[in-house]
């Protein structure tokens, strides 16, 4: 049984299938871990969701910001951003089934045997793995509850800070979601900067989250979200899998056990 982690699809279905053909993916034996942003901006989000739906027993997804935005739009009756190209998804008779599948997915996955954490944007360097998983479970319990629309409605706006124990439930949810799905750079005090989306060289004095403090020892972190990195973190145990397929780059997949990478434009 092989375990593969795959970077942001963002509606790019053809490269996904080409990647899986490279490794002779067998859904009865292998497992795919998607780092989130399954949909939005790409040409075929419906096919991506249908693939997940058809292979639900063989996939896991750590939700990204675009996935949560889709769930929020659906729950709150908000129209999607036209740039996200989601009309076919919202008009599909299976739209709610796709949403239910995504809503059942976590924000973070810990693979004990491989000592590997998977999430969309990473984890805050001040968190231990145990803390990160506990915070993820808190957020998951809320977006999977009947009160999910209340939390979606409060998901946007200014970042509320990281003193989570001092925040309301809604702001704690927002703060956790921001770390797991929107984080790139940190300010000198460890707070998130949610504006700068550049690569490592043009950082305006900000610090990439994986260079702020120390990554938990003997741990591998797999994440997506940050296409401007072009897959480069300069740290062997921090692996960036979003290589900008939707923007004309390649889609990247890694064999979690062997570390072998595969790419497909």
C-alpha cells in the first residue's frame, strides 16, 4: 500500500490523472492525501470533486481556504466569486453530496508511523503537534456541527490574534482556520501577515512560518497553499507541494514513505 500526498488541485483534473497514471494508482490498495484547495480557479472543479466522491474510501483531504469558502457560500447562500469558476459545481445535482464529503474532512492529519503532519498551509511554529491537532479538532467540530453557518459567517475579516484561550469560540475558530488554511508569512512577534503572498526573496521583513522558531524534531510537515515558493523551502523536512499548477506550473505529488516526487504540468 502506497501513500501519496498531492498539492493543490484547484480544479485541474487532467494533471491529477496523469500523475496517478505515473504510479499506477490502485484505489483498492493506495491512499491519496490531498493538501486542500481541491477547487477554485481551475478548469474542471466538478471532475475533481467527482473523483474524490468516487474514491472516498481511498482519499483524505486537509481542507484549504477555497474548500472552506465553498462550504461557507453554500451554507450561507452567498454567490461564489466568478473567478473561482464554480458554476458547474453549484448547479450540479450532487453539489450537496460533494459539500458533505468535504465537510467531513479534517484540517490536519498526523501519520504516526511516518511522523508526518499534513495540512493546507502548515502549523504555527509555537504549536506542538499535539496542540495543533487539538486546535484542528476544535475547528472541525464546529464546521461539522449544526452551528456551522455561525462559524462560517465569522470566518472572514481581521485576524483575531493567537491568544486562543482569550478569544470567543467564533474568533478562536477564525484564528485556527487562518493558521491552517491562510498562513504564509509571520510578523516579528509571531502574528500572521495575511497580505503578502510573495516568495521567500520578496518578504518585506516578514518571516516564512517554517523559519520562525523550530519545527518539531524528527517531524515532517507537508503543506500546499503557497504557490510562490515553487516547491522550495530550503528545509528537507518541510515540503511544499503547491507548485502552481493552476497558474501554469506543475502539479506535485510525493510518496510519503519513500520521499520520491512526481510532477505533471
